[in-house]
C-alpha cells in the first residue's frame, strides 16, 4: 500500500532517510515515485491466490530477508448504514484491511530468535476504537487488525523473541483520498 495516501508519504520518507533501502511495494497501483530502489509488485490483496503468489515472489526477491513490513494498504466502502453493507463489500474490506496484513506477516516474518531482524508496523485507525456511524465495515476490519497485532506482540513477548519487533500505528483522520467526502460527526 505504498502508492497512495499515507503509504506514499511513508515511502517517500523512508527513501529520504535510508539511502541504501529497497522498498518492495505491494499495491494495486504502481508507485508514482521514479526511483530504482522501489520494486513494484502489482497485486489485488482481495485475491488470496494473488496474495500468496506475491508473498512467494517477495521471499525469492529478498532472499528471505525482509527487515521491515509496513502493512498500510487499506480500503473502505461507501458510508452507509450497517444493515445495508453488502457481503462482497465486507469480504473485500476484511481481505485488504485484515487478512492481507496477517498473511503478509505469516509469510514474510523470519524465524523467531533467528539471525534476521524484522520490524512489523501495522497501520490501524482510531475508527477501530471510536467507531462513528456508517463506517462499520472499515472500523471492524481495523479493530480485527488491532486485536491480532496486540495478541501477536504478546506472543513474541511471552516467548522472549528478540529479533522481531512490532509497532501498531493508530492514526486519526487523514487528508487522503481514502476518506475524501467523510465528515466526522465530532472533532477531537
């Protein structure tokens, strides 16, 4: 999810701060940044077979050494009443916002207490905690990611795993295309 919005901003910042970094961008869109350090993997994260294929490609391309995973891809449906959410919309949102990050972590994180260091950053949302009306599908997908992240982090801590670190980022509303047209019911 590094081609638009927050992901694009994160990619730009990483490229500025770390001149020897290679970014493997898994996204529906190709990154607009023209830099040889970006390797684009075009993938519809809603498609589990495509997701698994990309995970295998990334493992091969990186030699199994992925040092940073930023699960940032996200999608939402129209702002609508919970009763009107269509099965296909809910399936798609959960696939991108929850299942894809879980599968990417399962497929790319190195062996626990092995020689390779890995940092895992999951981008959730304040909407997972403070869920206003008409965003139930998005909010629930980010709540699921938040719960998974916390549980996995506690597992690592309990097993005293030292080579895998995690960070959960919970941003508020951003001025990105994802939330264009959304007016929150309250300002914080």
